[in-house]
């Protein structure tokens, strides 16, 4: 009798799933609250503006094999990122070219190297830049690849200890940074969208360096006590040097290729870069781009420790100076 009762209890126990075995609650798809967004001409202008602020990305007629190859490059780069070291302020460097004009890829590639060396981020750096006519093999820069890179870094870093160093180079406009890949990729990275992504991921300590026209538009929305932001221009002005054949933009050449190669603090490097850019602009009769530098009050709590690891020796600039392109063009 006891054996029969024990057998029945065992069967009953197996028949009733434990709490861990209970089926998960179904994940419902997101409902549609709005119609298909208007992004083209002839649509409601207010709706178009609202859509662009949200950071749209459009891919059209892209090669399927190209998409697969690029995703494999991105997956490999994300998998290679190393976790943070407890007790050490680690820097995670992201250098991204959001436009396929070769100047941006060249700049992003070299900026990734300079910033990784400066902040001791070897193994914790990722460059997103398509082919530049001289080299290839990296995942392309896009709004999606940048977002995924930031999300992966957020999984690896300690937000209370580590720092994101973001360098982005592309064309820009009053709404934000332009994503433009040949004739197949288009989009806008708005200040609102970038701020929402960083906020969602909890990335608070950050150095943001933006090389693009009108990039000062990012300052009000990204500025915070724990953010240092340096932009190539104000919210109302263009920046220079973005000819496709160049190795650098004015901003990238002055800040990265010259000032940040030296063992000096970010504030001093930013001042040096602004003075150099102003000299180039005045010497060539260009309207001032007015680079912006805003360093949050709490940055001084962690930046000195990070900058204490800057190599004592400077490295030499590489590539043709950006200002040379104006002289070649007869300006």
C-alpha cells in the first residue's frame, strides 16, 4: 500500500509542473498606435519633422550577401570586446563613420587607433567604418551597428566605474548626424535618439567627440555632469574638410591627428584644436565653425585617473593635412 501511494505521489508530482517549469507569459508584439510615418515629400511637414527627430534608418536595394558579410564583421568585432576590470576605470572606445565618403572612414579608422592608445582601451575598442579605397574588412558604420555596439559595451562595462569614448564623423545638419551609405543606406542620428539610447543603456560617464556640420546641436541634450562633449561646429554653423578624397576633416585633423596624440588633458587638447581650426579658417577666408567644448562638473572625478594612463610620448600625425585640400582646390 505504501509503495502504491508513493508511486501515485511521484506520478502526481511529475504531472504538475514546478514553478520553474511553468510556461512563460507570452510576449505580445508592440501595437500600432500611429500610421506609417511620413518621411517623403508631399506629406505632413510636422510628421516628417517628428519622424526625423526619432532617428529613422532606411535601407533599400542592399545586396543580401553584402548584408550578411557586414553582419559577420560586426558580430566578430562585438565578440572580441573584453569585459571591464573591477577597480579600474576602463575606457570603451567607439569610432564610427556614418557616411560612406572615404574621408570619414579614413578618419574613423585612425581616430579609433589614437583614442584606444590614449585611453588604454586596447581590446575594448571598436571601429565601424566601411571601405575607404585603401583598406576594408571592418563592419560598416550605420545607426544599427552603432546602437548594437553601444548595447554590447553596456553589457561589458560597469556604469559606475567605466567610461564611453565615442567618436563620430560624417556630414551633419540641423537635425543631427547624417547616415548615408552610397545609394542604399540613409538616416538621421538626432540628439534625442542618441540621448535616449545612452539613457536606456545606463551609460553615464562619457566623452563624446562629434565631427560634423551643426554638431553643436547635440550639446543641450547630451550635456550632463558626467559628460565631456566636443563638437566640430556650433548648432548653427558648418565645419570644413569633408571632401571625399581627404584623409581628415578640419576637426579630426586638429583634435585627433594633432592635439590628442600628445600627453595633455582633454581640455588643453580641445583648446589647441580650436585654435588650430580657427587659424586654418581665417587663413582661407572661411566662416568660423565655432567648435563647442562642454565638460560636465562631475567629469573631474574620473577623467584625471583615466588620463593618468596617457602614454608619455606623442605620436606623429598621419595622412595629408586637411587644410591642404583647400590649397589644392585653389582657395
